[in-house]
């Protein structure tokens, strides 16, 4: 991909996100690159974790976010969501309720 489809800023072939606007670029299927399919799976997993958070199923949210981090350990957004789920789970368990 030579340019971002959203803002037309020049992009490098291995860029995952546009440096100008943050638009998610789909990396080419090269060794070490993330494929479009893998990006979609991680997006689905992340959204599932958010749904579990909203439903107060903290143990399931923790499981989903932890699974994402096994594959992408430096994903700050997922790390933050995992911390939130763990903190909420501790609060619930500290009050003697089940999540």
C-alpha cells in the first residue's frame, strides 16, 4: 500500500496504521506481518471482551483479553481493558458476589 486510503499520506509497505490519521492499514502477508484475517479475529475478540465487561462477566473478559495478549503482548488498549476487568473482578469478589 503506497498511500493511506483515508488521508492519502504516504505509507510504507509494512505499516499497520497510518502515521497521520491512525487509519488501520492492512499489512501484506509477509513473514512476520499481520494478515487482514488476523486483524479481524483480534478485533472480534476485543469486541467480545468489551461485551463481557459490559455484562459484568469479568472472568470471561479477563480470559478473552489474556488470549489476545498471548499473541500481541504489547497491545496497550488490550492491557488497559484487562486491568479494568481484573479490578472490577476483584471488587465483585471482595463484596462476596459472583460475576
